[in-house]
């Protein structure tokens, strides 16, 4: 690259979203990653040509094509198989090439000299993540994944027999397992609230459904997914945090699909605890995650810090009673557990910073605009009833689109047909498609008679007013990762139609 040409243009571009210069960013990023990024022709060319970096993406009104050009160039930094444009970021993301190169270098370094515990000081990695996620360093711990973080959080709450944990019907299987174990161990009752998911559902409806199930004086914790795995619906965390504060509740959020998709400013949201994946939408190494524990009084949540016991920590001088004295770095304490995967940790910090270079607001808006385009194409092909998630209120939307290509209810609830559709999409069209809810393996299970209302593959939802079981059709899920374009979506929808027609006509 011509150092007097393209590089100067790259470094002169400003991040309109955060007001940080590219030179300033590259100065904080590791030398290896910065150099690798600058040397990549496609990425550096996109940077130098784009003078509006950080400007918001607008839904398909013509301006999306401008963003598409940029992200098509950014997509070349991934090694996604071109035959399968990969609609499964909700399962696991792909590391960008510059991040992956330094990650591999780190693994080689550890193999050559295994003695050092960290490739870079853990406080430095945690500070990177905190800066990118709108938190203080002492509130950030590095976990193995979202499940690991949620397990530490729920197991560390200062439970008393008779306490109640309120959760949604949409929770991930691993988190359901943790809740059941915690309830059995501490004598806690689990209550569920239904999640309104009809096309015209609003954020206020979701909040009111949760409010109906709160028992003042009994309910202690409200746990929910910021974005549900089963149907990709967003449960608005800021509104839920305000609701919880009205009743003095502790908020715990499964943010597996939040980091890397949305622009996270965790201290501004008001939630007490988050578990966030590092390897899904954030595109870090597998087996990395982020645990956020509010460790101060922030204006969106001035409530006293909840008592919290450290379930896993190698730090010897921490409080043993769940208290948090002034100056206690809870993030550091939670991150000490022997010899971590230090190349993984460093790569997670690097990819978080790379997302800031591109602009988290820009990434968020592009993902959401693509998801809206996918919804439009699915409705045009399969009708208004094909989507199994709200479509009107932007507060409830995410980059995960839940749908069914089948019309008859008998087909929409046929688990064998659903498995065949998923299998054919992969074998014949090379598309990974998520499928199914938690059905009777969720929190509504035998010996409860209510479990008989559920069937294989359904989302075990409940009516938001009566709280009676209200199972859904079997959902299929597609995720609009940053490497996709509208052309990829058109090919995907064509494949869905072709596969569904073959199965219905057989």
C-alpha cells in the first residue's frame, strides 16, 4: 500500500458514531492487528472510499445499497464458504481474517513458551471490552460463553427459600437447566410470563405481561433474553430494567445475541447482570463470553448493589459473604480461574475493537435493515402469516428472523416435516437453518398437566393475560450476518420456496 495515499485517507476518516479518529483507534489496537487491517486491499479500499463512515443505515429505500457496497467489501475479510453465505450467526460467528491471524500467532506463541498466564494483561483485555461495551473495567469479567456467565450469575444470587424467579417462556435450553438447578438447590419458585409475539405486538405489551406475574415481596429476580433464541424477538432490556426497579428486583439478562449485533451501552441500560457471547455476532473465538456485573450506582440504575456470591474465583482476598466493599473489582475476581485461554481472550478484545472501528451503530443498523428486507421477501413469497415474531414495533426486532414456509397448520406443526425441511436446506442448498423451540423440555414439563398442551418443536409460550399455555407453530430461523447482501437473501428465499414446494407435493 502507498503509505502517502490510501493509508493517510484511512487514518483521516472519523468515526461519526463515537467521535474517535481512526488513527486514535489504531493507536490503541495491537500493532499486529492494525497492520494486518491496513494491508488488506479490500478492507483498506473500502475505508478510503467511504467518507460517511458511521452514518446510519436506513431500511430499503435506496440508501441500503450504499451500505451494501461497504459491507460487501468488509465481508471479504471473512473466510465464509462462498457456496453457503451462512445465515447462522446466531449459532456461531466467523472470525475476520486479521483477528484470526493474530489469534493463531498467539496460539503459536503460547505453544513455544507456555509459562506466561496471559499474552496481554487481563486488565488490559477487560478494559478494551469495557470501552466497547459502555461499561467500567471493574464490571467486566471474561467468561467461557453466555451459558457460563449466566450460570455464575444465577448461582451467585443471594437466594433465600421462598424467593421467586420470574422468567420468560422463551429462554435458551442451557439457561433453563441452570434455573431448574438453582430452584431445586435454594428452594426457589420459578414463574413464567408469556411473550406477546403476534405481528402487531408492542414493547409495552411485553412489559405488561411481565408485570402481571410479579409478586411484590416474593419475586426477587427477573431473568430474560435480550433477544430470544427461539423466535429472534427482542425483549427490550431498558424497559425491563425500569420495570424491575419499580419493584426492587434484580435483573439478569441472557445477551447471547446482543453483543456484536446491537450497539451495547451497558451502563446506560440499567440492568444488573448480563451474560454475552463473544463467539456469535461478535465473531470472536469459540468458547469466549462476557459477564457484566453492575458495580456502581449509574443514573439508569441507582439501586443498591445486590449481594452476590462468587461461585468461581481464584482470588483469595475477596469477601465471602456476597458483599462488595468500595473499590472491589468484581470483574477481576470473576476472571481469575487458573490458566485461561489467553490467545482467545486477546482475540476477543481485538474483535471488539474492530467492531468499534467499523462503528457498532453502523453494524447494528445494517443487520436490522437486512433482517427487514428478509422479512419483506418472506412475506412476499409465503404470505403475511409466515413470520413467527412481531413485525411492527422496532423495539422488538432483531437480526434473527423466525418464519415458516408452510401454510396449513398441520404442516406448520409437523415436527417430522420440519426436520426434513431443515435437512434438505442443508443438503440440497448448503443453508444452515435453525429450527424448533424448547417444547415440553422447557419450564412447563411433566408432571404438570399443562405440559400436555405442548408438542415437539413448538415454542412453549403462554398467553400474556391468562398465562395459560399457548404453544406456537414450529419456527425456522435465519440470521442476517454482516457478510450478507440482499442478493444472498434472495437466493436463500428461493431455496426455501423450492424446498417447501417439494415437501408439500411429495
